[in-house]
C-alpha cells in the first residue's frame, strides 16, 4: 500500500514539474526571464521602466494614445507625433510651431524640398489679413511687389522696395526692380505701389538735359498710384485723395512711354499697366519737320514729336484712372498711339495741346486704342481733332480703327472747324457708341450717341471755368445713357461705384464720361 502511495506522489510531482516548465517556456520562447516581470500587468504598465514593446513608463502608447487615460492630452514623451491619432480629424492633439506649421515640418513643395529649404528658394513673406482672409498684394507674393515713395524719411541707404521703410524714391527704379522679380522671384506678375507725391522725370532718371528721358513701362508690371505709404493691401489705396503726379517739367518729349524695344515683349496676354496717376509736363516737339530725305508721314518722325504725356509704340498697355493734363506735342498732346490696341478706362484728357493733330489723343497707322468711360475736354489742336484725331491704315481691306464707348468729347478747340471734336484722316473712322460728342458723331441716335444739338446735349459739367470740375450735374443728359455691356471696371475716376441709378428712372445704367454721377443720399 505504501509502495503505491509513494509511486502516486512521485507521479504527481513529476507532472507538476513537467507542466510548470512548459508554462515558463511558453511565456519566454527564448528562455530568457523578463526581469522578473510576469503577466500580472494586464494594462501594459512597466514599473521598472523597461518596456520591450516601446510602451512608455506611464503606460502611454507609442502612437500618443493613452489607453488608461493617463495622458489625456495625447502627448508623446518620446517626441513622436501620430497625426492620425485624432479620431475626429481636427488635429486637437497635434502641436504647432511658432510659424503655425505642423511640427515637425513636412514636405509640401512640388519638388520635394522641405519647407525650410523652400524658403531659401522663394524668400516669400505673405502677410494674411485675418478679417478678410486676403493676403498682401491681393494674393500676390509680397516678393513680387515693390514700393516707391518720394517722401520716405529717412531715405534708405539701400532701398529694395520690399517695404515702405525701404521704398525706392524713383519710379523707374521701382519698375525695373519689379520687372526683374518676374525672373528672379518666379513671379507670374509684379506690381509697383506708389505713394502720394510728385515724381519728376529729371529726378526719376538722375540725368538732366536729355529730352529723350521718359518713364518706361514694362510688360508684366502693373504700376499703381494712390497710396499713403502705409498700406498692406492694394485695395486700400485712394488715388483720388493721395494724388501721384508724374511731371516732365516740359523737359522731356514723353512723360511716360511704352516703346517697342524697351517696354518688353508681350506674351500670354501680359501687359504693362498704369493706374491712378496725373501725367503732366510732356513736350513732344523734337522738331524733325520736313527734313530733306525724311520719308515719315506728314514730314515728321512720330517718336519725339507725338504724345507729350504718353507715347505707345506697338504695345497694348492698360491705362486706368489717369488724368492727362498740361502736355503738348506736334500731334497727340495728351497721348499718341502708334499701332496695336492699348486700353484707356476712366481717364480724363484736359488742357492738352497739339500743333497739328489731336489735342487730346492721336492714333496712327495700325492703332486700335480702346477708350471707355473717358472724358476729353478743353484740349486744343492747331489742325484737326481738338479732342481726338486718327490716321488709321486700311491694310488688305481691313480697317484699323479706334473704339470708343461711354465717353464725353466736348469743349475741345480745333483750328480747322468748331465741330471737329473727333477727326479721321482716312475712311477708317473710329467706332464710337453711347458717347456724347459735341456736334455729334454719325447720324443722330446712331449707336446710342448724343451731342448733335449742343443746346440740349451739353453734358453740364459742374464747373468749366475757374476751379474746373468735370463731374456731372444732376440734370446732365449723360447720366444713365451709356452701355452697361462695355463696363469693365466697377468704379469711376473718383473711386465711386459705377452703374448706379442716377436719374430716378428704374434701372441702373452707366453714365458717359470719366465720372459717375452720385445721387444725394436720402436722410430718410
């Protein structure tokens, strides 16, 4: 009996030893001990700090989640951040650096560079308007904007135009720097912001005594006037208050120019732009008249003799919100266009003079200028076209003609005839519509034009003598008589809204001329 009892005990001990060893082997396949730790820690906590699976000492998981609630902020003491760990997708548990970027920085550039590397390539500093959501320069990279301020103080030793404090004092320097940015900064377009003041061409170039000096526009560069010198958004400018004057001082042939070989090559609808300036003091009287061997039309060369305020040669600049006054030339006192189709909108041509053709503007050869909502008044010509004169070419049956809409041409003085406000030297006449032309243009009522009876159609400017004012009085026949289809800018020369109801007749129709009549605001 004792024998069987001992055998049974031995068998039991043997079985216990066998099963015990098997259990240890399963928990540690390599046969190593786990520093004395057993499976009695179901939450994964490691009191010794040794966690072979990467668990943190406080039980945090490696992806930043805290299964036991010890880390409610989702912080990861190891410095690893899992951006997918936020179940609601709002990245509440993701840290941001001082620039507002996710930390660490990630590759967001098209060429695979990191953000830090990309900063060295583009050097962009775009300021965001938190209220409007706009960025500086109307979403244009700030590196593509140059500033000019003739009154900046102190004058920067090394101006770069990237801020108002480091603004250029010369307009041409700002334009040239903006033009260079098109290549060096990979800008698709560039702008020049100009603070109020008078910018002389003599001071602009630094060279005096050379009549060929001129402010040269550049393709792809838009020059905007009307800043006070502190704005960060282009829309904050007020050209009607912060007047920017470009003055030739009667010392240059052309105050502003866009010449074929200097303005640049137009590609992909890129244009030079001038917006918000008064242009004065040009004197295009080079005097090459009837020179032996001179084969130019009318016995004079165009360049140097045409366009005291502006000379455009085979380009399509956009000219908006500009006043041409006090310029003179042999032809085209205010402006001269030789070829192609520049656009003039919200412009005032007043008190310019020409010895021969076009006191306000002269269009020549293949010129097809487009003129909308502009006023020509009090200009004089020694020959024809007190306001506008054209000498356009018919090439292989195609007439190259200026186009005008919503304009006023009134009170200009041509020597040949008092009713010669617009004159065409060829049968390729300007296409004029919805305009008030003194003594009329075409048959009465044709294309919406008025002016055939000056006693009835007088535009009724506020004041034509003394302190002149070419805005419209409330009784003007030019109010609400334009063509809305030709309106491309939603404001007038004063910065006031276009296309408002100004005559109490239902329906808002654009006015003729550079200024939109603004009805008094009712006190009710």
